[in-house]
């Protein structure tokens, strides 16, 4: 009966909250200087993390020629990076919840920047794969601490907009990688290696900026709660030592994991779908353009830039309006539109494909624009950095073979060259594989989001129930939210409506 009741609430909880979003300029002005600086640091760290990742995606064929390897071999560099990101998420997520958002974040940025620079010096395929594996660990820790640093101190009313902006750091990184790839790769004798050397430098400046910024208030409040628990449990017997801070941290986290493990599993499954969507639509797309459609290097870059402009617009727009339409409804509508646009994304065989790329990536990143705030709202505050980062990167682990699967499957569809004098040895119709892959992903993700919970800042609303008018919520809104919203309860119970 509880399951049946929960399934029925999946329809009723799609009702838009109809909280009219403020003017975006007004929302941004709500941030004080410290909050704005923390957001920009998180945004830039995420941007250059994506830049460094897509440096490989944009140069699969040139890198393959350097090591005398096939496209499938080089995509293993992408796959192993994604697979090992979960390890980094766990390491730096725990560190971020234990020691604070600041110093683990700084160490993480410096680590991935140095590895990116080192990738440009790799002389063998084995060195390249090995360093990309280590890069995956470093890269994996970034997202959780980026989201926590950028969003958890931000005003509640501005979080939907900021969530969309933050997620577009990924598209901005892709856009910058594409632009600098054209400007750098073909204009000096080191080729693709110079792009990696350049890409590792800006993150070091971001890390330096973070050194001069304070810890987030949200983490300081969690730290005070832990200290209060420790003080309440201090024994009057002087022979018994008080628990260490690490023991106190573990004592806090363990019950939270026991209470919220169904939510963590759901978030992993959700993020697997989102990562399949982004990597399945993006990672092999430049190779599809150059190999299948025989686009020139500059035309591939222009198409990629157009697609990422659409991604940035979609992410900001949908993230902003998700406070009005609701997180789940916003994602579901965009998924339907994106699924219908798959043919326009892959079937045209000339420059008109840019229009399909623009609108398809607008939908892909439009759905992603809601992800940071949706993840933050569903994650328990006690170990938010760990849950957000780990769920994201375990989802990445599940979807890590996306590009390799597409590349391998694409070899089953050999295609004759579209240009008689082409020097490109690899001629495969990757478009067919990507169409099938994306269709399955859209259906899976639609089901996951439809069946899943939604909180819409319910933790902050409950904790500030007496001040909800100051936060932009009236008493009726809070009551309706508490009655209509659904969540996944603790491990001793099944899913139920709140």
C-alpha cells in the first residue's frame, strides 16, 4: 500500500510551486561580497576542471596519431578518468566534510592542475593512460566541494539561478577548450600537448584566490554542532579522554548513512542517468563530426562552440525557472523535448547540423542546470559535500564507458569517405550508435526523475519556519510544501509521502 501511495504522489507532486522567481539581477545582488567570491571560485574551479577533461575529447584523433592508436584506444583515457573519479569524490568529499570546504578544495585544484600539465609531457600510450587515471581521482573530488562552496551559503531565493549558473561552468569549460584548441593546437609545433600545458595554469590561480577566502558559514555551523555534541558527552571523569574530532565526525556520519542510504542509492542512479546523457551526447560528438561527416578541424570547433552556447543558455534558463515550475517537472519537460530533437542532432550531413547541436545541448544542459540545487536539497546537511560528490562521481563511474561503448559499437558501421581525397583513415557511422544510445538514456532518466523525490529547500524552510516570510515563503506555502513534497525515508522504512 505504501508503494502504491508513493507512486500516486509522483503525479500530484509535479504540481508547480508557482514561486515567481525574482529578477535575476536582483537575485544576484542578494549575494554579499563573500558569497559572490565563493560562488565564483566554485564556478571557475568547475570550469577549468571541464576544460582539462575536454582537452582529450577534442583531440582524440590527433592523440591517437601521436601514439599510433585507434579512436577506441584513446577513448579508454576518457573512460578510466570517469571510472576513477568516484575514488576522488569519496576521498575529497570526506575531507571536505571533516576538515572544511577550504583546504581540501585547494589541494584538489592544485593536484588536478599539475596532472593536466604533466599529461602534455607523456611520451607513451601507457604514460598517457596512467596519468589520466590519476587525473580522474583528482578530478572526482572537485564537484562536491564546488557545489558546497558555491551554493550552501547563498540566499535560498537565489539558489535556483546560481545552480544553473554553476552547472554551466561545465559547458563554459567545454567552450573554452574548443576555442583555445583552435587558437593553440594548430599554431605551434607541439600540437595538442600545448593545450594541456595551458589548461593546467588557470586553476592554480583559482586555488590561490581560495586561499584568501574564509570557510563557509554552513560548514562552521556543522562544526559547532559537532563540538556541542562533544561537549554534551564529555565525561566528568578526568581519566577518560573526550572523543577525538575524527571519532566525533565518524560518529555523526555513520547514523546519517544508516538513515539516508536509500536516498544515496537513488542519487547515484539519478546521476548515472545524467552522466550517460552528457557523456553520451558530447564525448564522441567531435569525432562523429570529423570522422563520419568529414568536417574540417575548424568546422568541428565552430559546431562545438555553437552547441555549448546553447548549453549555457539552456542551463541558466531552466535552472532559474525551476523554482517556479519545480525541479522534477522542469527536468521532465526538457527531457521530452531533448528526446524529440535527437534526429536533428545527428541526421543532417551539412552545416545545418549546428542548429540541432545548439538545441540538443540546450536541453541536455538545461536538465543539468537543475542538478546542483536538486542534489543539494536532497542531500543531508551533515555530510552534504560527501553525498553530492560521491553520488555524482559514482554516477560517473557507472556511465564511464559511454564514449568507449559508442566508439566500439560504431566500428560495426563502417562508412565510405564522404570526400574522395580524404586522409582520414577511420570512417565509421557513429551517428547511428549515438542515436540509439541517447534514446535509451532519455527514457531511463525520465523514469528515474518521475519516480524520484523532491524537496525544494524543505530543510531550510523547516529550520526557518518562524522566519519564512523573510525568506520569500509564506505560511501557506510552507504548509503546502510539507504536505505535498515526497522524500525517501530512513533505511528501516519504505518510500513514503511526507
